[in-house]
């Protein structure tokens, strides 16, 4: 992941990161280790969000569905929007399209979409 990010001019330290589907916090821990400047994690499962709020007090967590996220309420200054093992769970075409649209709306520059 770090190699791919560096190829497009991104580095984790100091970056503003939005993670869709933060789940158990596997990548949240990585983002913490690399000292991102700002982190917002989103997950549909309330138990995941509550657990992560306890573990990562300096990060922000939202309990919501990425397809139904109101992006107007979120500052759109993210360098990286990250979603690992999330998009294949979205089976409806309209929900998938809205999810990708919502994630891209949060970026402050062009979209880079890849799987890691």
C-alpha cells in the first residue's frame, strides 16, 4: 500500500485519511503508526465504531452506511479515501454507484482507486 501511495505522490505521515469500512481497526492501527494528521473512520456496525472510539481516542469515527453518507456534513479535505474489502459487499448497482460517488466527494484532489 505504501509503495502505491508514494507512486501517486501521497505519503501517510501528516495526511488526512477517510476510511470506509474500518471494521476491527486493522488499517486504523497502521494509520495511527504512520501518524496521519487526521483520520475519520466509517463503519456500518455500531459495535465496531464503539470499540474503535475506545482504542483510538484521537481519531473520529462515524457509524453509517457509505452509500447513505451525507457528505455535506463532512469536511472534504481528505488526501486519501481508503476502503479495503468493502466495495464487494455492496451488491446493488445504485448503492455501489452512490458509495463510490460519496468517497470521491471527500477527496480534495483527483481520485486514485486501487485494490491493495
